[in-house]
C-alpha cells in the first residue's frame, strides 16, 4: 500500500500548508467523488491548556479542497467520558472555539458527533468483529457520506500511540461506545456525587436503577452496559469501570474504526509534528520526543499509522525530554529504539496494527512515496 509523505522543509515562498495540499492531491484525494456529498473530517479539537493539538490552519486546507471538489465538509469529534472541557457538546464547542476552530478559520462548521450529552449514536455492525459485534458511533459521523481523518500523530498512555486508527475508532465512538472500548464491565455510581435526581432511571431501558436514601444504585444483573446513564447524568456521578486491558482496548478501537469506515469512501492524513508522549486529551502537554518529521497521507489508515510509527522510531530522540527518564530497552522490527514502548511499557502499539490486519481493516505493509 502506498503512503505519501513530505517533510516540513520549505523554500522561500513555499510553506507547510501548501505542501499539505500538494500531498493530499498527489495521494489521490481527488479520486473520491465528493460531488454534493457530506464529508466528516474527524479531528481532535484539543483539550484547552494543551498546546500540541493540530491548529485549525491544517483543517482549512482539507476543508477547502473538499469544497473545491464539490463536497460539503464539517469538522467533527465526539464527547469524552472523563471530566474535562469536552464531555458534552456545549463545553466541547466552547473548547473548540477557544482553540481557534470556527468557520472563519477552517471554512466549515463544527459538529459534535454524538450530540449534546453524548447519547445521540447509532449501533453499527462490525464486519469481522471479534470483541465487538456492533459499535456505538456518533450519529453525525454515520450521517456523512465520506470520512476523512486528520490526525496529530503522538504517543498515548493506553494505546501506545495515537494516529488515524485511534482518532477514528475512539474518537467517533459515542460516550457509550467509549465506555465499551475502555471497559469489560459495567458502570458504577459515585455515591458522594449523586444528587438523587433520578434522570438516570428515567433513561434506563433495563430498569437497572434503585434508590436508597436518594442515592442511586445500579443492578448489574439487569444493566447491559450501554452507558447512556453516563451521558445523561449532569453531576458526573456515574463512572465507567475502565477495566479492559490495554490490549483489549486496542482491539476494540480497531473494530470501532472498521465500523466507521466500512462501506464508505475514506482518506487519512497524519501530521507528525510536536510528537508529544501523551494524548491531546490532557489539559497540558510535554515537549516533543523527536524532531518534527513530516506529513503523511494514504487511503489505508493501517499502512499510514505503521509508516509514521517507523518514521518516529527511526528518529533520534530530542534532548531533555521524557526519553531521558525512561529505560531504553524495547526495539522495533528494524532494530531502532521503540520510543512508544519505552515511554509506555505497559502497553504495546503492535496490537493495533496486528488486529487491524487480522480483521481486514488494512495492511501494515507499505511503500513510501516522497512528495516535494
């Protein structure tokens, strides 16, 4: 599978945004029929306080190209499970605006994929799914005719790395979908935060809630783990179990990506700059572990991610970073130091690539094509 890439080196009069446009054209984005099609551009808007997320300038290049080709683009991300600035659509849109994402800067609208409280989702079949028969995906994402992922490539404390696969799989899952990926169990009530408002019970199709002293309790014999109560609760009193192993979580992320992309045209872009060791979901960020490498694009998200992993691992670490604090023991298939496993030794990014190949999402084998 071909993966197209270009460096950040620019001659006078050129620039990275112009190079991104040349890259996606060379990679064949215009082979997709965009005419009068709705196009979801999956991006991470960044948790406020984090400064390593992709700036809106990158999104504008992609949105403008989609419009030029006759499509109707919108930027999208789904709500988060954890307490932060992106747990419901209102806060999420405020966070996006604070980080510079607006029609005036990107040329298109922002739409939160799973609605106001993260409950607006669709149960989508997972072809060749092993751990998930179905996936709960934000309705706005599934309403799109075409999916483009625009990803900041980085490390991740649970998945090992965050690229196209994670941005699509975890990022397009509704709050219930995110719970299913993170958990093999069922939610719990934080009694100290519960106010006894009973909104959870009103929205539970399984009658799994009871109340003692105005505090909710979940009967796990009745609960099916759909996670809707997590989105409904205004007081963050219902928590997911977060008990899935990292390997199982990676498998589920891959299968959610399969559900999102299956049967629709899709295209993927990784920007490998400010390669932070942790996810952009944090309200802060550490400095990059390697120098900025370049931009990559492909129709295959698996080949794309593998090419970026190899490029990062082949790069010499930056000085005075977290890389100086970890034991350098793991190596990749080419014998380079495996930066991602050295930073996050409790998880192995290979589980994403191998499972993606096993279920037919894509291939880890690729050939690089340099675009100048």
